[in-house]
């Protein structure tokens, strides 16, 4: 009997997880685009008393129903010029490499959960565009409002602080410098992840023949160190 070909699939394809397979939020992950030669500003999370992991420098907060809180970021201008920093809040999503990304760019999806962190977190208008004089500090306020009903697991998002008055170099490449500060909210933190296969199809990725799979994590939980074993069969045979 002819043995069916088998394939070992690692997380290198398109995913639609609520969070990420690999969890490593940091204080502020600097994401630079272009040819920035220096760090124009820095970001520090001012951790409140309900921080669950004080050894970390991102927000990891324990919350309760009907809970309200103001948290803050401290921004410092490292230059001799006035700068403007734009602050936005994004839902955490999983990119095609199985890593967390805090972005509203197209191509990233998030499974529709009953509760999303974007409904609970707000950056007020006065904190969305912050003008910082040379070598001085300014503070960004973020408001959290938890409704009366409980939620289990964790909710994850990120505060993006981006230099607004970016300039273009001679090659007309836009220099965009931004920091991402993770924000995780939890009541009951440890909930088992529930992964569902939504789609599998043949595809080309960087000119390589690939199997493109779409997986949804349908619970507010983090799935760590996930690998996938799959068997390829002919179309008329049973699928696994």
C-alpha cells in the first residue's frame, strides 16, 4: 500500500490568532523604518500598584469588574528640537510568522471575541498628539474602564508612540520611528487556548510552494510554543 506523503508544518503561514504563539512583550519595542541614525525619544511605562509582574516594564495589570484606572507613559525628547509624538492604541494580533504585532495595517486579522481590549481602553484627545520641548518629558494618559461583567483569560493590546514630524531623506524614504508598549489586562489569567483550523490551501510564499493554513484562537488565552503535524492526502480521500 502506498504511503501517503506527510508534512511537518511549523508556524510560518498565515494565522488568525487572538494573541500570539510566542509571548514576549517588552517595555517598549522600538520599531524603526527608514534610516534613523539616533533615537529621537524614549518611552517609559509608569507601573501602577496592580501591576502583576513588577520585574517587567510593560503593563501587566490585574483588574476587576466595574474597575476604572488611569495609567501613564513618560516620554522623553532626546533631541535639541521640539518634536510631536502621536499615540494610538491597537489590538494585539498574530502575523504570518506567528508573532505578536500591534498594528492596524491590512492583512492582520483577529478572531471576534465577546470582549476586546479596544472597547476597554481609551487614549484621550489631549494625549494623542503630544508636543515635547527639547530634552524634556511629557506624560501620556491612558484610561481603562472594565464593565460589570467578568471576563476570563487575558486581553492584550499595545500603545504605539510614533514620531509625527518625520522627515524625508534625499532618497525620498520616509523615516518613521515608533515605540510599542504592551498592555495586558486579566481577571482570571490562566485559561486554556482553543485552536481551530479554519482553512488550508496550497499557496506560493516568497515563490515557494507552501501550505497556507488559517488557525483561530477562539479564547482570550495565549498559545505558546505551538507546532502543527499534518498529513497531506489526495482530494478524494479523507481529510485530517
